[in-house]
C-alpha cells in the first residue's frame, strides 16, 4: 500500500526533536486555558490552538513563553 504524500510533512524541527511535539490532549488543555484567560469568549479557537502548540513546543525545548 502506498504512503500518502502528507505523511512526512511535519516540520524538520519536529522530526529532530520528537520530545517537543505536544500531544493533542496537551494542546487542547492549553488552548482551553487560553480560552478561559480571554474571558471564555468564542470565536478564536484556532488562534488558541495554534498559540497552545507554540507555547508547548517552546516549553519543551527550554524556551518558555510568557504566561497569559
């Protein structure tokens, strides 16, 4: 069976440092924290998710971001 072309599209940094890749559950928890910090207003779920991924990668690579 042929592999889908998107299988290896992860960023090079993710391949080089697999410990820095957060799980979906980790990202979901952090995104919810960001949502609550914004006053629980809907409409920025993608922004929260993407920021959560960045935050978690930074924490795991030793370059922790500022807390909300």
